[in-house]
C-alpha cells in the first residue's frame, strides 16, 4: 500500500542540490507531510478506534463476571429476607454475590462481529494508505510547480540581463552618433517590460512556495528552498503503458479499490449478523452469594426450671412439670456469611418470536447496505479507470506538446541567433530584435511547462502501475 511513497522516495533520489545550503528534497517534503497532515492524522486515529472495536468484539467471547454488595436498613413491618419472618424494628441486612454468564450460542453473531471488526480495521488501514497517497500526489504536484516557476524566473532573469547588456551597448553607440536615439528608447522599453516579467515570475514562484507550504502544514514564513532535479528526458518522448494494462495493475494494489472491496466484505458479514437475530440464544449463567440479617437470632443460653401445673385427684400431691427459658442473641456476621452461602448454575434459552419487526428491518437494512457497498466498489473502480484513462490521455498529449514545442524552440533559437547577429551589425532594428527575442522566450517557457507537465503525467501513470521508479 505504500508504493506511492516508495515512488516519490525514488523520485527524490535523483534530485541534485545546486548549492551547498540545506534544501528540501521531495523525499523530505513528503515525509514531513506524512507527519503533519491533518487528514492523515485523522485516518490514523480512525484506525486506532477500529482496533479498539476489534478488541471489544473479541472480548465479547469471554464470560462476564460481576460482583454485588448491598447494605440496607429496613424500618417498620417487613419480612426479613433470611429468616422469612416479620420484623417490626430496624433491621440491617447485607447481600454479597458473584454472577457470571457466557453466551453459548447466538446465531454466530459474536463470531461474525469479530470478523466484521477485522474487516473494518483493514478498511481503515486502506483509508490511511489512500490519505498518504493523496498527500504524496499533492506535494509532488506543488513541488513540480515550484520547480517550473523557478525555471521561469531563471529564464526571465537571463533575458533581462541580455537586454540590459544591449541597452548599455546601444547607449554607447547612440552617444557616439552611430545609432538613432529611437533604438535606445525601444530597448529601454523592452528592458522595463522584462523587469516586470522578472517581478511577475518571482511573485508566481512565491505563490507556488506558499501553496507547497500550505499543503505541508508549514508556516508561511518558513525559510524553504527546494532541490532542483536534473531531469533528463529520453530522445523519444512517449508513453509506453496502455490504459487497460495500467488499470489491471491498479486493481490489485490501489488502496482505494482495496478499501471498497473490504467494505463490501464487511457489509456481507453485517448481513449475516442481522440474520443471526432470528436464531435462538443460549446463555450459561451461574452465581455464588451469601448474606447477613440483623433479625436472624440464635440461642445464647437455656435455664431449666419447674412449675406446678396441677394437683392429684385426691388433692394431696402437686403435679410438677419441667420448663426452660432461653436467651436469644443476634447471630454473628461471620456465622451468617458461612451459613447463608448459596450457589446456582443454569442455562437460559430465549427464542425470538416477535419483537416489533426489529429483526426483519435489521436484515432488510443490512441487505440494502450490502448493495450500496457493491455500488460503491463499482463506482470506485469506474473512477480509477476514468482517472487512468485521463492520465494516459494527458500523458500522451503532454508528450506530443513537448515534442512540438521542442522543435519550435530549436527553430526559434536559430532564428534568434541570426537576429542577434544582424542586430549587432546594425542590420536589424530594435523592434524586430525584441520580437524575435520575445518569441524565443515564450517558446522556452512553453517548453519548460511541457517538460514538467510530461514528467508529472508519466509519474502518475507509473504510480497507478505500482512501479518502483528511478531516474
């Protein structure tokens, strides 16, 4: 998924600094953007969120264990929960329990939830790769724009310097009386126009630097200078790859397509989860508990006595019967905790019969979402195919434009040399000389634009093919 990054690292490798001072290579620009770009940071956070959801889905296969502790004071007439007798005074009671349950079967919803979370995590990782690809292409485009405007500035400055030399030469000839002052005025007007061209070129360069800094999330006042590549184009400028070939390779590696395919898989699993809502649910549960009641009492002591309960028939002897009196006390906390221990284990089977059509609507919604994901995949593939076709057409047009502009520059260079020679010996006036010079300048600018345009368009095609490029 990182082929675009590898491509631009390779592209940055051919950059050769023209001076000793530290400069920003394309590699460095992309690396910095990877760390600072907000879209990439947001995609990375989304990936972490999906990692947490995956952990949660896996944890749902584990039993749940919960502990409970209560402390109540009951007033007035109430039934004590442990003695099952009425109590009228204030009674304190405690209850302690551990409860556990585990889902044995739920229509494979838990298993499918884990699978869906894995797919969602994978899709978010593809989104992160796509965000990195997008910022890499943006940085590369603005980087090349800086190079283009930098070269235009160099051409404008060179043309201005040549004209400045011609002004000085013509001034001397005018002062000597060899040329009329009109020639000098024409050249000075030309010099003023070329000074304006230099200012315009410098402004365009500054704006392109600003655009590059903005996409890199750099402060506008950052001192920045890009490395200038020594791009050597082949003698036969053209486009070797064909759209169908590029598209077939893109299908196997572009994160855009991979992400859409993964989301389609995720929607299919979600459809299975929804259908699992029709299945019976079997849960194994168990508990372990005990408690204490302030109304629970036990015998503390027994006192034996006798009492007269009657006399004999003749009234001469008393009838005596034994009796006993007991003293009660509240049963201790420790004894009650031990005596009141209780345990339970069992299965709960729930069968969905009717739940307000929730299961039915969930299934319908999941099926529709799966169809939407299928359409999204188809749209993504169509967009990629169209982008490749457009990139191919752009590259072919850029190659043709470069070849045609190159021929024009070669012809205009010869024409300008001839005009220069005629002007130097006074056989050409300043107006015609400036016209030849401006024609050459315009053609050189067009050639420069065509060159960088061709380089970028070809690199885009190479990116879709996943090639590790070098120059």
